[in-house]
C-alpha cells in the first residue's frame, strides 16, 4: 500500500505570511508614491536644465543666437513656435534674427513635451532666454526681461523631503546664461515659493 505525504501551508503559516505581506505593503506603498513624485519633478527640472546647457553650447559652437522659449505646440516639430508657459513644453532653436520669435527657416534644435500632470513651473521674468553667439546670455532683447528663475512644484509644495531638502526645485539662471538647479527651501521661498 502506498502512503501519500500531503504538502501545503497550514492556516497559521498562511496568516503569518499575509501579516508580513501587509506590513511590507503598508510601509512600501507610501514610500513608492514619494519616490515616483520625486522622480517626476527631478526629470522635469533636469530637462529644463539640459535645455540651457544645450543652448549655451550650441550658441558658442555655431556662433549664432540660440533661444529657449515656452511653447504650447512644442511637439509640432516643423511648426513649433514660442508662446504659452514652460509647463506646456518648450523649444530650443537657432534665432538667426535675434527677435526671440521662431520664424520660418530657423532650425529647431530640440523640443520638450509638457511636464507630467501636477507639476507647475512658475517663471520669474518672461518665458524665454536667449544666448548670444559667444555663449553668454543676451539679457533683455526688447521683449521684457529674460527668465531669471523657474520654480517647479507639485502637490507637495515647498516642504522638506528626502535629506531635508525641498520637494520643489528651483532653476536659477544667471544673466550670463549659467543655470543651476537648487533644492534649498529658503531659496525657493525667497523666489516666491510654490502656490
């Protein structure tokens, strides 16, 4: 006669496994939400910063005016033009006549899509920045002051996040065209903070 060994979980083993899984999920899900929110706002800040690095290097390389401007139709590649706000998207283009308007025939260097839903970009100055052929900022080119700072905020606002730094980001642009991303709560508050 054959004997069969039954294998499986007892009710106690199953309950303990469910309890451990519940604790791990209770701790992990809120951290995953914060991780996702941090990644979204960091990616948007890095994209905006990268466009300034690209504009500055292209201006010096091509010896031409390069302009970064907010664009409501940034992904409409041949027809993308300036207008809108940075959270709608933005473009980097060769501004041959230096008027901060993308005219027909001015090459589009790069376009960026709108920011993920829930991320606001508050601009200080107008929604453009223009580099001279030297790679330095051109300042006020007749259409109002250039972008001086952009504050990136999400639903958390300007509150302490990981490492004691702000959940928001500030892109600070010097008049010479050097841009940097900061996470200091006091600096972001000093620039107007989040709504």
